[in-house]
């Protein structure tokens, strides 16, 4: 009888230990081997062709495919990935707080951001551009001066407009680009500026077909990197290795065509890891 009690107590202790281990394994502090662990990855939710949360809850876009491939090389199956929305202005803080392990979200590598986060890549080169109504008279950057223009808080696009492209534009900032697209459609703004990769995705959406034009101005070079917490060189190096193999095994090309082909977007060739186009 006494022995049985001890055994029951031991079993209870063991059960607690197992429960504690199970709890620990579901957190975000992931090691290199996936096992039963989850990994949290930051993406955009409202950028068709790059990072989009579909109405059924699934995710699509080139950034989603890059994130899934990289996570695979880090030892995580697609079912072990938890995508988290990281809006333009939230990205540095999300990494600093450890909300996500890494961010693949049209995230340009800049010297300013490198003070706060580290970047793997680049894995893609885009250019700032303008999206206007199909009948708009705006056809160059300086035409924006005195016009209502929409962009997103915390983006390089908003900064570039204010500093160089059109300092006298009446810039309205939103937290996401989809709000800007609605403003452009309603006529509340005359133009929307951000990366051509993002704008091409919106212009190709069925509900906007024929309404907008993308000017093709290449106003800047946007080198997309994968953001990691500052100092996390272990993850950074693994991501760079994953990106190299994504290009060399043909997956990069296949995924770029799949995601940007339908929008008729003329993408640049795959960049070399560590080489930023200024
Ligand atoms: N690539 C630019 C940036 O990182 C604009 C797109 C975005 O806001 O994500 O700021």
C-alpha cells in the first residue's frame, strides 16, 4: 500500500515534468532542430503577391514562400510555422521583443534599420514606384508636389518622398498599403507610392483591373532582407545558407514566377547574398 502511494506520487511528478516539457516546446525560442516546436515568422497580411492572408486563413505570396523554404532548412515543417502580421512600422520592435524569430515582409535593408536589427539576404530587389488612376496626369516623381499622396508609416517609401522625391507632396500615412489603395480608388488621394512589387500586386487584383496604372519610374533600390534580432548571428548565418540554396536549386525562380507572373511584374534577377544595390 505504502509502495503504491509512492509510485502514484512519482507518477504525478513525472506527469508534471512531461507537461512542463510540452509547454516549453511550444514556445518561440526554437533551436535548430524543429521537432514538435513552432516557429513564429513575421510577414505582411495585405500585400497580394508578397504576403497575403487569404479569406480562408491560408497565406500566399513570395515572402510567404521564402519564409516557408527558410523555415524548412531550419528544421520546421509548414505545419510548425505560425505567421504573425508585422506591419511596416512594427518590424524592428517585433524583432527586439522576440515576438518573431525572423521577418520576411518586403523589408528593405537600410543603414538606419541596421542599427536596430540584423538582415540576412538580400533575396529580392524592388524599386519605389507610383500607382495612379488610369487617367491620371501624374507621370513623374516631382508631379506629386502639391498633390495628395498615400504611403505607409515606417516605410522607406514615405521617407524618400519627404526627403527627395517630392518634399511638397501632401503625404497621408496609413498603417498598411491596402488602406492607401482604397483611398486611391475613392479619389481621396492622387497617388500611392511604395515598391513596384507591391503596387503591381494590387493593380492586378480582379476588383481593380483597368482602374490604375503603375508608372515604372524606379525611384529607388529596395533590397529585401530577412530581419533577425540584433546579434542573432546563428539564425542569420543559417538563413543566408538557406537563401543560397533556394536560388541554386531553382526554387527562387519557380516561386518568383508563380507569385509575380500573374501581375505581369518584371522582376530583377536574384541578388547575391551580402550585395546591396545602392
Ligand atoms: N520596402 C519598403 C520598406 O521596407 C516599403 C515596403 C514596406 O513598407 O514594407 O519600407
